[in-house]
């Protein structure tokens, strides 16, 4: 097992989701992935992870992003697709689609590296009210712009640069006009900021595309709990030794307000949103 660690701000929900994304991606790419948040050194909070083999799991995931391309997939009989945005839509003949086919904007995206490794992102279409499983789709009002296109745009911003930032991947920034809205270092609420950057052509927002991409991956198997319309709760699984957790415990911690098992170091957080524009549209 090879191990690695990266700095993380656990009060930034996008970075927490992205840490889970590192583990989910490493599970696909390497196998036997584990991880945990280590705040035993308060001045240097880190996410530690490990995976099968001798390859640094952080570097392996970032190299995958450096090489990845995006396609979407839809049911064989679906009228929806993403060709309009220059993203190929593959037709799924299996009849086992992950959720209701409701539009091009929420078609699942598949990241592929050309070497037979695929990572799928589909949280934005998966909503299960009966189990309070929210889809965390925070973008809207972009002319039906699909999640697959947002993933493609983020990859274009980091291509060839991601692995070079393995020591601090969440610090890689780029001029980013649109995103999944997971890392709020880029985003804003105009009424709070006092102006709208969209009205000033000389103002360009800088985003954090690695956070955005891996946060989307990290929500594959776990979601925060939605308490109210604009409020979520998420939990962070801490370490009290060098033993790391299997993914199931990190997933369980994210969606609960108590530690998954007694004695686990654990911190709950509240995530409050607001309407950036028209109420009821994007959050």
C-alpha cells in the first residue's frame, strides 16, 4: 500500500467532498483505497489516503485527470444528448439507467483515460426524497448547460498541470467562468458582495477546478444531509492513529451528524447556501 497526504480545509465543504473524490477515484484506479482526515496537528490539517500498489495515490488520480476525456451516456431510446456541446453521448442498451431520464443537463458523465479506466459522475441526477438523498445540483439557468460540459471545461483548465500540484492540489486555480459551485472561494452572492462581477467585463473569477471535479466524484456514493431548503449538514471522519478508514466509513460520516462508530474523532459542519440570483434557481 502506498500512502500520501494533502492539506485540506475541512470547513470548506467542496474540499471535503473532493477528498472523498480522491478515495473514490483511487478505488477505481488502484483498488483497496482508504483515507481519513487528520487534525491532530491543528496548524496542519491533512487528508491522508492509501491504495494498493507502489504508486502515490494522489499522483495517480491527478494523472488520470490530466489524461481524461468526457462523454455522457443516455438510455438507448432517450431523445437527450450532449452533442450540441461537442460532447459525445453514448447510448446505454442495458435498460439499467441510474435514474429517470429527465434532460440533457443531468445525463451522467464518464471520465475516461484511454487506458480502460472510467470514472462516472451522476450525483446531479440522483435524487431520492424517500431517503433524504439530495442530488446537490447547485448550477442552473445556464441554458441547460450539462454537467458533462462543466466537467469537460474543468478538465480543460487543468490538463497537463494537475499532477504537478500533487503536494497541494486544492490550491490549483484558473480563470473559471462556470462551475459546479462546490468551492465557494470562486463564487459569490451579488447582494452580499455589493456588485455582480458578470456586469464588469474586466473582472474574471478564479476557480479551483480540481476541487470542483473531485467533489463531484466524491458525491457518487454519499451526500450531506439536507436539513432545510438552503441548509445542509456534513460530517468529517477524523483519525486518532495512523490507521485509515475504508471508503464506507468516510461515506457514512459525510451524511450523518454523529460518528459512524463510537470513539471515532468526528466533526459536524453546517453548510448554508443563498440564492445568487433569482430565488428558486441556482443555489
